[in-house]
């Protein structure tokens, strides 16, 4: 099965498409290059959370007295600004939360898997400057969550290998959670052209993200050489045919079946951090 898994991972390079392709956003041009109103900031914040898929999960370690932050995979599965994540029982973040720590998520432009194609264009952003780009901190609570099949598929499309630690896997105790956002601190970039400050939760939760521009396919590390894309496509097609010959299913079908096989049952987790009554 190791070979099958390797094939699956290779085949899934085509899943890097990420978010549904949008068209170039007229609104961004209309608003111009800067903004200082909180309503636009709320839209930029929702755009950032929707496009990216890695967050620093910040918790407080009561044993040492230090705040600690570790990267976690998330996906804005419901496109509602509240990240869906897989919590691993043995992780120090999970232990800190279980010990009573509050939790927050920090997300910035560029927080996605290598090779994922994500629109880096934001209003008020200074090109090629991290300090001049949006980032935010979400404070809130984790609740247990039961994602739908298509939400799990979306999660795997952003994080291919995460299927290995879906609930029910033989290695790690894990369970699905959703981060219910209670407050937002937002830094849009440099203060002369972007909003910096709090965004009211209600405004954030009801804001409409800006559409994404379609990002051309380009392999990691390439410098605009279009041949890379077609080579990747060819490899993907060869892997598909090999997978069908060996296992009788395409990698897509195999992936879909695997998602269904790994049923999550939060009730059985020994490392629950959240109250069952909160389940949505
Ligand atoms: C968690 O945050 C709340 C504010 O939302 C605060 O009242 C509480 O004291 C914090 N808990 C800890 C353990 O610091």
C-alpha cells in the first residue's frame, strides 16, 4: 500500500488548484490602492482566510509560562471565515487548550502549501513586501465539528497528506474542529495605505470576500517556463493510468473512497478539548 500512497500523493499534485477560480475583481480597481475603512478591512480579512490554509495556532503553556505558536492546517471549508481544522490529541496545542489556555490563530499572506496557487493580490498591499501585506489574528473557541464529504474533499485539496491523519487513522488520535471567531485584530499592511486595528466579529462574519484572480499554473521554483506545467500534467496523466492498471480505480476515486472509509466519531476521542453540547 506504500506504493499506492506514493502514487496517490504524486497524482494529487493536480489538486493544488485550491480555491475555485474567480475572475479578476473589478472592485479592487474601483477601490484603488488603499483603504482605511473597517468594512473594506473586513472583506480583505475574509479574503485572506478564504485563500490561505496554514495558521499559527497560538496557545499558552501553563508549565513554562510562555506563549507558543505552531503551524496547523486549516481550510475555510464553508467559506464563512471560520477555519475547519484537524486537532491531533498528542499535540502540545491540544494539551495546552485542555489545560485551560485560550487559543488564537495567526494567518498571513503566503500561508499555504508549497505549490498551491493562491492569488497574492490585495488592495493596499505593497508588492513583494511581507510587512506591507495583510495578516490577522483571530481569537475564539474551538468546537467539535462534523464536516461533510465535500468539505473533507476541499480540506484534502488544500492538504494532500492530511488524509493520513483523518479521524479513524491507526496512528494518531484526531478529531475535526471548527474555530468560532469571536474577535479579530487585523493589520492590512503599512498604515498609510491599509487599515490596522480591530474588526467587529459580526462585520467580519458577514463580509463578502473579494474574488480571486486565476493564477497561471507554474511549478515550484520555475521562472515562468511554461513547459513545467505541461510536464506536470503529463506525469499526472501517466500516474492516473498506472494507478488504474494496478488498482482498478483512478487516484480520484481512490481518494474519494478513502475519505468515506475514514469515518470520524468525535465521541470516541480520548482527548476531547471541547464540550459536546457545542457541536454544530
Ligand atoms: C481567556 O480569555 C478570556 C477573554 O475572552 C479571559 O477572560 C480569560 O481570563 C482568558 N483565560 C485565560 C486562562 O487566560
